[in-house]
């Protein structure tokens, strides 16, 4: 009896304890709050095969621009005969005459660069320095087809040349607008560096209207430099290649690099298409570039120059007119020394390259509107541009030859070797004109004009076009007689 009572009491105690715990937990216990602290860990690396979708919004997609341009950029290969070097004994030949054999012909000099197809029927634009002095020009397309190219014309003052190949239905690049380029905008450089064909590099526009004194120097006094500066990698062989925008449009021709080693060091320079397009149009239509000139000498505006000229400046802007050419378009319109040109055709200009680029788009006879500041006040002027001869007429090759009354041709390599000269152009025919009046006869080889070495007909044209009064010629006849002539160019 006692045992049953003990178990009953134990059972009642256990049940009561469980019941009490249950009711206590329901009345007084609250659910715990669980707080999770996230620890941000920066990965030390990333997968090499990252999804390109992660880059969207950060970098532009340039694949379409590359596809549109790469097939229209060609490899330009040139060949020119090696320069002659006389290796005989002049003392021996003076007494005994020349030896009865000829020295072996010098090895040809090979060169290469790039070019851009701009029409479906085979017109190709490149740099003048790529093809200068070449005896043979060969063009290799991206599909490996090869064509012999002829030189339509060249302009050393802008470093632009135009070639033509006999082909149809070629891929070509459409012109863009280099004026619309902005600093920081992405561009592609397409060319053939180090003979590596169809190479595309990318960069941004670093600056505009840049001058690096590579064209506008003593050799090219009328040279125009208003380069687009980029950081797209450009190396030897890229010259003449395309600079394209994100739409695959041609905005410039890659021309030069800033380098102490000869290879790319961070900056490259391209002739803007605004200049190249006008030069190409002139070469196609006239065979000559029609340069419209204001008739002024200019300089950058600076406080030091203003103090030197005695001009008071309220701000640094525009381009200084240092002097005005007598009887030029600027003088006739009333422009004076110490004037400051603020704009051309409503577009602001704040540097010499900017002004030169704006004027280079026009031809002789065109009217341009200038806004000029004089003694603190602004005033509009309209100037009629003139050519290098001081007239408003268009200059053509036929006019040039008619004025001189002569035609010209290259000097053969054997004749250069025999006469011991390295360059020159030969007068192939002489008729009524300036050269005949000066006494020049057929066969005369012009080696220098106004002390400038004449290595090609373009060199001679440039010298003739840059003077008004006359020429002083240095040359030699086939019999070895050196003769000098003074040619009066005035009517």
C-alpha cells in the first residue's frame, strides 16, 4: 500500500512540474532575435573569363567601328632607287678619264605605311611622307589583293597624298566630322605598324588643334598643323592609316608620334579629316591644292607679346595679327597690325592652328567673315582670300606650266650617277615663257631653286608658288656644265 502511494505522489509531481514549465514558457518567454553581421571580403583576384556583361556601361563597344574600318585600310608599300654615292677616284679620272665600267646599281630603298580607301572605285588617301620620292607604289588590301597605285597628287604643306588603284566595288570609309570630336572621346587607330597588317588600337582624344612643328617648319613655310592628339597606340607603319570615331567614320589620318625612341610613347597625332577632305577634293578636281590666304602674319596671344606690341589686353583670347601683307586680302578689307582675330565664320579661334585649320577649308576667291578686336572693341570684317600668287583665281598644273613655258621630267638614275648629283628635275621641253626668257634650254637639270633642294616636281611647284618676284635657279646641263639663272616671274 505504501509503495503505490509513493509512486502516485511521484507521478503527480512530475506531471505538475511539466505543466508548470509549459505554462511559464508560454506566458513569460520571448523568441530570441537573431542578428547576422555580413563581413565584406575583397577578392584578391578575379576570373580571367569574366562575363563581358559586367563591363557594360563602363567601356564603349568598339567592335562595330573596327569592323567598318579595318577592311578599308590598306598597306602602302613603296620602292625608291637607292641614292648614288660616287666611289671612283676623281684625280685618276681627271688625267685618264672615267674607268671603263659602271659601279653596280644601288639597292632600292623600301618603305611602308598605311592608306584609307575613300571611294568604291579606288581612291586612297595617305600621308605625303609615306610616298614622297617613291618610284613604285604598291597597295595591299586586307583580303591580300595587291594593286599597283598611281599618284594623283600630293600636298606637302598638309602631309596629304592621294593615290588611285584600278579596282571596283572596294570597301571604303565614310567621312566623319572632326569638328564634333570632344576631348575624352574614344577613337580607334587602324593601320599596319611594323608591317603587321590590319592592326586596331583604341584610345581617347587627348587634345585638339595641336602643333608639334613637324610640318610647319623652314622646309614648309606654309605648312598647316592642327593635329588631333590621342593616346591610341601608333607606331612606324601607321602613318596614313585611319583614325575613326565610335561610329566607324573617318575623322583623321594618323601621321606622327611623340617619341624619343622612334616607337609609341604615349601620344600620337592625326591630321583632322576637315583638312584632308578639302585637300583630296582639290587634288581630284584640279590636280593642285587651292590654298586661300588671308595675307597676314600671326602669333599666339600672350601677355608678354601684348606688352612688346604695346597692346592692352582685358583677357587672353584669339590670335594676334603681327603684320599684314601689302596688297593682300586682309589689308584691302581693313585689317591692321595688332588686331586680334576672335572668330572665323562665327567659330571661335584661340590658337594659330585653329585659325589655320578654319582658313584651310577655303579656296582663293572665297569670302570669310572675321570678328576682330581692336583697342578693346570688336568689329566684323569680310576678307576675300587670295592664292600664293596674290590673285583670287584657281591655280592648276596647266597654268603653272604655261607661266613657266616648260615641262619637266624625272632625272634617270644613270644620269644622276654620271653627273654626280643626288637629286633634281629635268627641263624636258621649253617654249615661250619665263624660263625661255631667262635663257634656260632643254635638258637643263634644276637642282636648287631659291636655295631649296629640288628632289621632285612638287618641291619645285611649292617654291614657285611661294614667291612672286623671281627665282634663282642652280642646275647642270648634260655636258656637266653648271649654270645659274635668274627667272623673273612678274608680268
